[in-house]
């Protein structure tokens, strides 16, 4: 999460890649998406909130139980299959 005690404004450089100068790195994990202040989940899509240059978000997704079973079955069916080419 980005934090700064000064008002933050970002102006994109026309000469190269730039970012914010004064920043703090704050690491948090296992945050339910509904409690996140960086992303939201609406209508099956992830929406980034106030996402600024230099921000990094890692999302871990797990398929629904029914989908997971189907993927495991597919994996076992394909085990040992070799594609000639």
C-alpha cells in the first residue's frame, strides 16, 4: 500500500518511465477481496482502485470445487499422454 504524508500528484514523463519519489512499502497478505482498498470484485471482474505507478498487487485465485474436480479428472486423463510433433 502506498502512503505519503505529502499530497501526491503524478505527472507522466515524456522522456521515460518514472514514478513517485517518496513512498513506503507495506506488505499485507491474506486480505479478503471485499476488505481490500486496492481492488474490488464486481460482476465477475477485478477492478483496480486508485492504482498508481509502482503499485504491485498479487492475486491468488482458486477454482470452485466443481471446477477443481473437473480439472483433476482432466489431469489424470492426460497423464502419460504424449503429443507427437
